[in-house]
C-alpha cells in the first residue's frame, strides 16, 4: 500500500512538472450570429490569421455595443459573424499572456471568415504576473473573447449625409398680382 501511494505521488509530481514545461494551449469556441444553417462553410477573406485586425476593448467606427448587444450603425456595411471565447486546455497557464489569447482569437476569426475581432478582452495581462499564478481549470473559464466581424471596405461606403452636396436654393417665386372686382 505504501509503495502504491508513493508511486501515485511520484506520478502526480511528474505530471505537474511536465505540465509546467508545456506552453499554454488554448481552444476557441465560436458561436455564429444570425441565421443558423448548421454548416460551417466559412471561407477566409484574408490571407493569414496574422492579417486579422484586433480591437482591444474597442471597435472601429460603425459599431455600437450596448448591454452585450452589438449592432452595425446605419450607413455601414460591416457584418457580424459571431462571438468567440478562448479557454485553457493544457500546459502551464502561468506562462500565458494576452498575446496568446489574441493569437488564438485571430485564428478563430480567420477560420470563420472574419477579418477583425472587436471588443476583445483577456483574463491574462501583457506579461505573466503573480496575479496570473492562479490557473483556471481546463474548460472552466474564458481566458478571453470578442466579436468576429467582417469590416467593410471603406472605399465602398456611401457618403454620409453630412458629406452630400447641399442643394441650391430655389429661385424666388414670381410676385402674384391680386385683383378684386366689385359687384
């Protein structure tokens, strides 16, 4: 019994030691927004995942986020594809940084036909810190997330109302002559 206990303890220490030598591994969960067809037939619209734009805690003009509801503002042709959440799956989470989360989010946007991820957030900081020492259990908590979108091509945008030419004023009306006749 003592030998079995020692073997289990040794195996536990070995697994913890080997986990700490492995880099952080993250997994994405993409949830499509809009009409659900049951098929994942997205075609990447940028050449590589590195080309996907990331807007941390912000978005480019044309989006409004209120109470977790994202909308495209009138006059813009952006498309909202869905949300993505990144979760820890393996490795030493103490080695992870915000850059790992952003890289994972870019990969998800690329794979699902997006060219940007907006309103990105991360549970990890720019560099590993003592605050990140407490790892979240695998699959239990989001390490980051955002909205996967397709940004419009700015050259295809119709001019805004303020940019439209002002119509010329109408010429003054000709004077009308009133005559009255008596009976």
